C-alpha cells in the first residue's frame, strides 16, 4: 500500500515523525543524530541520541568521517542516549573503525539494552571495544 495525499500514514509512523522532528529540531536537520563532539583528554567523544537507522546513517557517516579525519588517539562513540540501531548504522561504525590508523583506538560506550543486543546478535560485540561507561572507554 502506498501512502501519500490520499492515504494517511499509520498512527505509529506519524508519532515517530513528530517525535523525531520535535527532538531534533534544534539540531537543524531531521536526519541528524549527532548530539555533540568533544575532546576529553586524548579521546574524541562523539555523542549520539535517538533511533539510528537508514535515515540517520548519512549524518552519522559524515560525523564519523570528520572525527576520523582529526586523527584522534582514541575515538569513543557515546551510545548512552541511543534507543535503536539498524544494520546500516552498524556498518557505519565498522567503516569508521577500519578508517582509523589503529583499530584499537575505536570504542563504543554505554550502549543500552537494545543497542547491546544488536551488537551481540550481529557478532560485533566481539570486534568492537564495548564499555559500560564512558569513563572506561576514554581510558
């Protein structure tokens, strides 16, 4: 079934769009999952939030690319505020890790239950350095 002017979006899709536009309005883009990029000691911390999926992956890839270009000693992706990730986002994280001169300089911090489950199901929890807290990921 196609949705458009003659067919309204399902209620769940309307709620999701409304919620996304409200929470990301101040970031300047409805596709921007980036909350911030900050230096903490020798680490560069990229903080993300919300549902990360096919629609937000381009903004995430761009933020990761810019972070990698800065050649940090350690790049930490803070996932504390992320509620969902799909395979396109996991792929973007794999790409970023492979672009760093040292793959061990890449860490994921504070993934919630849903994100941790996605990492486990995909097997990526064995390939990434995953930390329960941002403080341990920075060390």
